[in-house]
């Protein structure tokens, strides 16, 4: 009788443990595992996040191709000089606000002033008379 109770308890534990694994039940599990983040600004202290963002603006070439995770507010702005909307994330690190342009693959931008989080690859581009404009190339974006 004790062996049967022990066997049933072991089966219950194994069943519960198997149900806790991420995998087929979680469609985002593969995505989370495949994205490698070089700079997770969401986990930095305010001082470190601010210093990193300032350095991104001062020394952009050092960050080209690096992946960033950011959280902030979505702000689309029409820029007359280039005659188009520019989409920004406003990152408030508790000390200072920084703004970074981002380009989302596809046209599924959230409503203005939404709180967002994304992972994006840092890059530079030229447009008209403006050179070395900073942006983040974003594959996916979450409204939080």
C-alpha cells in the first residue's frame, strides 16, 4: 500500500513539473529565447540608464548593431524638415527624459502616448541634409 501511495505521489509530482515547463503552450517562449539583448535599459538603475542613453547620443558608432530593450511612452511627431512622421520612444529613467526614434516593421503602431516596451537594434541613417540620425529597428513592440 505504501508503494502504491509513493508511486501515485511521484506521478503527481512529475505531472505537475511537466505542466510548468514553457514550450508548446507558450507561443512566445521561442521568441524570448532567441532574442539576445546587449543593453536592457529596463533593468538598469536610473543613473546607469541615463549614462548609457547619453553615451548612445554622444558615441553612436560604438552601439551600431547592438540590441537594446527599452520601456517608455510612444510619441509620433510630424517633422516638417523631412515631411514625415517620426516615431519616438520617450524614456523616463527617473532623472532625465531621452527620446529615441524607432522604426517598427509593419504598420501596427500603438495609439499615441501608449506605454510601450520593445527590443530593437541600434543603427544610424542619413536623410536629406541630416546625417547619422539615431534609430532603433524594432521587430516587435508590446503595449504595457
